[in-house]
C-alpha cells in the first residue's frame, strides 16, 4: 500500500508527528511503524514522567525553546483530554557551599529561560518539604508530572480520527530506498519481509536513529550510545514523602542530572536514575545483552574518549549500580530518611545519547534530512516534554522537502 507519510517509531515523538500531520492534512494516509509489539514501550514509556521546564538548557537552544513551549503544550493537551498531569513544581537543593555557588548559576539560567525562579532558604526548604534538608534551593513552579505513554496513546487515537492510519507494530526496518518520486521501506514482520512505499519518510527511532540514517546511506558523524537509568520505587510509607520534585544540584563535571526524588502520577515516589552504559540498545537487564551492540560500541573510538573524559562520573555511576547503600547515600544528602532498605524494584529506562567521534556528547536536538526523508538523530531529555513542538518543527521542515 502507498502512503502519504511513513513514520518510523511510535514513541511520544512519532505519535506527536502523526497527530500533528493528521491535523494539518486530514484524510491522508499514514503508516506508523514500530519494531516493538506496542507503542511507547521504550524511552517514552520508561522515563520518570517529569514535565520539564527548561532549567538546565542554554538560552536560545532548541532544547530551551522546545521545552518551554512543550511544557505549556503538554499541560494543555492533558487538560483538554482529561489525562493525568500535575504542576507540582521542582526544588533543586544545594547541600554544600560549593553547590550553593552552582545553584546561583542555575538561578540565572532559569531567569534567562523565563521561568521566574524563587530562591529558597534552608529554613523555608524544611517548611515546604519537611523531609528535605539543604543549605539553599531554587524553586521552579512550572515543572510537573504526567504519564507520557498515556499521552502517546491519546495522540495516536486522535490522529486516527482525522486520517487513515495503519499501525504496524512488530515491524523492524531493514531497508530504506529513497527514489525520485517515493521512499520504499523494507520491513521484517515476524519473520516475513514486506515493503511499504510513501511520499515522505520521518524517522523517530530513538536508540536506533543512527542505524537508520546509515541504512539510508546518509552522512552520520555520531553514534547512539544507550545509557541505562536504574530506578527504585520507595516503600509505600514514602508515597507522600514530598509534594514536589526534588533534584540535586548537577555536577558540571558529570553529563547527567543526578539521582532525584520523583513524585509519580500514580501516587508513589521513585528515586533515580543513575546512568550506566547498557549492554545493548534495548538491554534493560543482563539477559537482554546484544553481542552485536556491545561489539559495535567497543569499536567506536568516541565511546572510549567519552568514558575517559567523564571517568570520575563513570566510576560513581558504576558504584551506584553495584551498591544500593551508595545509591541511597546520594539521596540521603538531601533526604536523610531514605535508606537502601526502602528500595523496591522499578522499571529501568534507556536514554539514547548521540556521541561524536571526538567523545563529545551531542547536547541539543539534531536532525538529518534528504529530499524525501527526515531523521530525528538526537532527542534525549527533555524530548518527551518537547514532543509537540518537535513535531511541529519536523513537519515544517518536511513541508519544504
């Protein structure tokens, strides 16, 4: 069957693209393809559900712009469709004088990104959150929580109301052939090879983004590295331990935000994530290890340069993965009541992070385009928050192809 648009990847960005395209072009035909058996089963369904405000991103960057707009879009979409969401706010807590200095920098960044931050004293931290301790904090009232898998399902349902949409799950892309008048996508569907054709192709493939770019023969100067984030759910007696999201002050020498307390829309609390290199693009546990992925990663010089550059962070993250006691100690810096005995298993997630050959992280959203195709090459956090603005930007680009 021939489609007006083929979308690869049925996560939060892929479903947002489908819904936006359906709104702009009602009555057309879309094929939405995903190699998993259900939509949003990877990054979109395994994150912490935080609606980010744009605290950490350089002013003027795509992350800052899309996140700020995406925050408003996400809350509005949830309200309009009666989906779970709460604008609970976020406290970023400094626990030492060194962190207090870095907190001041974050406060300035929040002001530049139009977030109206509030500086909070040690005494007020305890008044706001009795279980939290710190020397100072920044309160960002815009941040919130939701369930992105539920949002993705809703966007898919809304798209189906406006266009002829075929959802092709369990379908792995094995070939992309861009021709003068169409794009031919070869799929492996439960052991059987099939082909679909379309006027345009948009790939929102997350952890497989670089593989599809290379499969099409387009230039790609990065490789996706899968970083596994390990979470725990706190004991039920901690379900209401905070009324807000609680984050540490990030260490500029480390590439991720640190272990935080997350109030979930389900009424419970999680801690996490750390960030350790996964043994496969979809390796949520050791049994999911992919020898091919491990060999591909090991043969990439950029990975070794990255690990050496952040060697202190690497050792700390590995230690947090191996020791619940150490993991708990990271939380106890700002929440002394939590111990490793309060941890219960919770789903891990994998962050798809683009790494260049020089070992640098691709920090912003990244797109690769040809005459009839557009690939979302790098879309780490806050991609879920930013999904709707990203979708609009993708389709604005696609309209010019």
